[in-house]
């Protein structure tokens, strides 16, 4: 006991004080594609959709030549399968009883929070996949030293979370190296992932240049924007049942290599190609970094656009292109090296009541785990991206 009344002596009599406000969420909320793309419910094993890519060639300078050149139109048939994804949440039995409602016992109702948390995380993961391809790589190793792994693009840190388990391969399509490492902390500003045991201790063959995957996700991506507009346009590339090399532009969209000439110049060149091909995109989406670069390049020659109810929370500017004035949006999960001009009729096809839904057949959302004192909730998603008119997609490869 001291001479003065202090916090040590008063400890048992003092209460802990909490500010009367909700628990705030610091996780990512910018989900441009998930919020703005049209969602279409479908049924059946696959969705089949024909596309005409060539007309009758029966033209000639003479009747004989026209007769000889006559042909049927050329059609291709998209065969769109469902891609399956799941999100599982476990809730301890005692915690469920202790946090049944927001108030004296807890900051929130644990069931409501668990469902909301699962929905937001699944939406974020699907957003990442909508920009990507079926290989599902999340980044590339620039440097590795002890516990620190530096990403080639610092912005790719947005694709990772503390606790996420990772594996690597020498190429996007290569065999996974032996070993799995969990992220223990992240420096998002500088694009550095930390693993407390040391990256090469856990994954001994890891080297600079390796591609990084979530441990169970390699080849488990969607046929997203990068799948429908491939960067490498040699050989045969099949997407949703169609060999895109039959006609790269009409089946695989328009591609422009920017060669680091600047964001604005690359956008103009790509839209110029789109003008020639008859593309009809409605807006352009780029990464946050490219958006900033574009704003700086334009200086005073830019016009900001008011947000609409369809995409509240997304700042936009409008630029004049060979395809007319197009809105440009910066999106958190758009890869830094790429941007796209996209049409309004892109669709997420979903098999199920919604793109994401709680598995609650019979009205039961929480299921008892028979082997432990806990309950689990599972969300499902059966979906894929449908591109009705591929030539309306323009891929801007800023560093290509």
C-alpha cells in the first residue's frame, strides 16, 4: 500500500472503460466488379451461348468468283461451367451463448457478425478472381531475405492477409514447390510479406521470380478478365470451350502493350484499336496507382464525374478517347500492370439463389459440429464470368 491513492492500489475498484461505438472494420471494402457487374441466375450443367465471328464470304468481282467464294457464317459456342467456392466460419459453443446480442455481453451478435464477415471476405476473394484467370496466382517474388518476401508489385499486397497460407511455383502453370508458409505480418505500403520461420526455411526451393498462390487455389480461379483477354497470344488458348487463337481479337478481346509509355497514352492507343474493331465499352477500370498516374498526367485536362447509385463510393474521371468520352475508375483489386475497358453487359452467371449464399437448407444457418463444442456456417458460390461480346473488352498492358 502506497502513501498515495494510485491506480495500483485502486486496481480492484476501477472499471475498464469502452467507448460507446461499434467495432470498426479496417479490411478492404472496394469491390468494383462485384458491386457493378450484372448478376444472372442460371441452371443446368453448363451455359451454352453462340457467337458469330465471321460472315458469308461470297463476294467477288465476277459472278463466278462470288459463287466460288460463297460460304456459311462462322460461329463459336461458349460453354460456361460453374466454378465452385466456399467460405466456412466456426463459432465456439460457449462464445455463441456469451455473445447472443450486442449489449452487455459483447460488442455484437456473434451469429450476425459471423455471417457478415463471411459474406464480405468471400466477396473480396471473388473480386480478386474476377480480375484474374484460372491459374489464380496472387503475386510474384521480387526479393527474399530471411523472414521478408518482397513482391514485384507492392500493390499486390492487397491480395494477401495475415494468416494466409501460401505456396509458390516457378511459373503460373508450373508445379508447386514443396512446402507451405503462413503470413505472420504484412507491410502493405512496401509490398513485403513476413513469415516468422523464414521463407526459405519453410519453402527451401523458393527463389526470386516465383509465382505466389494461396495454398489450395492453384488452377482454382475464375475465367476472369485476364482469362478472357490473355496477355500471351501464341499457340492455343482455350477459355470456356473456345480456342481464342481462332481469332484473337473477336474471341480474346483487344490487347495493347503500353511499353511503359504512360497510362493516358496506353489508354488512347487501346481505344484507337477498339475504334477500328467496333468495340463498345462503357468505362475503364485501372488500379489505384494507375488512376493516380492518369490524374497527374492529365493535369487540368480532366473532368470528375458524380457517382451514381450503381457504383457509389467509386471516384471517376472522364477522358476523351477515340471511342468517345469514357469514365475511368480506380479499383483496389485491379492488378497494377493491367487495366480494362469494359462494356455494360458483362455478367456474373451464378448457379444458386445469388452469387454468394448461406447454405441454410431448411432454414438452419448454424450447424453443430458433431466432433467439437462449436458450430459452423458455410457460404457457397457457384459462378463464372460471361463476356457476351469479347471485342468490347480492351486489355491495357501498361508494362508490356
